[in-house]
């Protein structure tokens, strides 16, 4: 099992560009999450999904959109990137709400 | 909403010495609590979790944590630190469907 994988690992964008981050899990988990990690702020939840076809907002959803068309995939989109979105993005999944979350290796995004 | 606070931003400890990382949680029903570790450039790995029952929880890599309801704490401990324990440690609590993370404590291990 690969667990949780994220694509790409690194990306540099110019302000105003768009991109999509892909998260995939092979554990048949229902719940999937996108976090961003910034120095001194821990991990903050951007969006999450409680099952295929569902999405919900987390703490810091502005400027991001998500889709969960397939159970194993959770996509995070930036429509018009801003320097404030420079961060490390982590995807996670869990079998049930409140269970252990399994994390991907992260995507380091820089917006110039 | 439940939340956690990690009072220590950075701790330096000598190799072989004991380590204790503090975590305080806000009041709620019996919390579901976690400790995660993040090595440089890596994702997060679960060290241990507390849902209910025995308040002393054993985890991987020789770590343990004790849930103390009277102090609203879930402190992480290791009796003898190894150089490979240098990392960032996060306490987290279940908050509705989600985890709320503390800001993290960075541990530096000196020889």
C-alpha cells in the first residue's frame, strides 16, 4: 500500500496563476482533508470531505476549491494564486471521523 | 470547539536525557487526543492516541503520554532521547469531524 500520496512535491507559481494539487489514498478511507502548514501556526484545515461527492469548508477555505469525484482522490485547486498562499500543503485521510489521520508527504508551494 | 495549546515553541535536550512536551486542551466532553511527529521535510506520523480508558498511553519509538483530566493536559514523555528524536511534535484534538492542531514544539537534541 502506498498510503497517501501527493502530486506534485514542489511547485512555483506566479501571482494569478492557477493550479491543482492531487491527493490519492489507497486505504478505502471515507474522510479526506487538506491542510496548510505555516511556521508557528501548526496545521490549519482548508477543506475536508466526509465521502465521495461531498466537500466542506475548514478554518481557512478562502482562495481554495476542492473536489472529491472519486473516493480515493481529493483535489485542491487554487484559481488565482496569491503570495499569501505560499505554504506547505498536506493531505490526510481517515477511516472514520475522529480516527487517526494518515498524512501524505506534503507539497511545497511558492507563489511569487 | 475543542482546541489544544502547546506552551513550548522550542526545547533543547541532551541525548540520553528525558523529554517532556506539554499539551493543554480546552474543556469539552472526553477528548480524543493525538500526538504526531514531523521529521524535517516529512509528513506527520502518529506517535500515540487517547480515546478512553487507561490514562497512560504507550506509543511508538518509546514515547508515552498521560491524560490528566484535572489539569486538562496530555503531556508527551520519553525517558531517554536519541538524536533521531529531533523533530517537530504536534498535539491534536478531535473537533467535530476534524483535528485541531497545536502550533507545535520543535525539539533539538544536542550531543
